[in-house]
C-alpha cells in the first residue's frame, strides 16, 4: 500500500474513533464523556519540520528545550490543542497544527503559534505560561490539569510529540463513577467570531 493511502486510511480511522468516543464536542452521554476523558490523557502527533529542536517536559515546572524549528504535525493533542489552520479549528475533528518551537536549556522554551493559536512559554525550567486560542480555552480544572503533561517533542526533518497526563488519567478513573474533578464533561469549544467582511 502506498504511503499516502496509509496516511489517508489512518486519518479516516482516527476520525471515526474520535467521533465514536465522543471527541467531537460536546460529548453527550456516559460513554461519550468517558471517551473524551480517555482522549484527554494522551498526546501523539507526527509530521515534518525544518531545523532541529528537542524538548522534555515533566509537568510545567520541569521543562527543558534546545534548538529551533518550524514544524507541521498531525495527530491528537487533547481537546484544548490547536486543531489545524485558523479556519479549521474550533472543535473540528481534523487535528493538525503548524507552529514553531525554540529552546535554550535553563533559559527558556517557546512552543506553539505566532498568531492567535495556542502557545506555551517557559522561562527557565520553572515558570510556564499557557496561552489558549479564545475558542479552545479550558475550564479552570482543565487549565490545572494541563500543567501536568509528561512527555517529549523533537524535530529533525521528522517531527514528533508524545505525552501522558496523570491528572487527566485520574479524571478518567474517577469519571467511571461520574465524578468530574476537572469539570470538563460538558466542555465544548466556544463559537468562533465571524471574520468581518472586507470593505469594497
């Protein structure tokens, strides 16, 4: 099977799974909400990029990045992650993003969008500020959980990111009894403002 067909089948299967498990927002019903909780527990995206970058994250209080790169990746980045280009975001099941990443060990690290999309800025290894696109801002509990991602990212022609969130994993386990510690069971992206019409 040709590589482009493999990618197309993978995207189609991933989209079907996300729809089945309630990742199209907002999730309705017990199974859809547990599926959304499960999807919140991990990140995995892959693609390509220019230049070289590597980052290790053990929560927002221990982040070390080195290098600089511009990349484009597809996969799953959680319900609050950028979803594709500016007009394809806002809860779309198409999941991919374009952005940059730059880091200097023990000095700072930046990842995300130069525009209005998500951005994660770290000063030294200890202070991290997360900016969300206005339509993808999490609940208060979701923002707290987002600080506990553990994972890595790297770009060197191939670009990859993988992560696990233990707080979201706890939310999934407790959610089996319908307890929602992050308050995200009814979360949905905010409607995006229509672009103003160009004046003739």
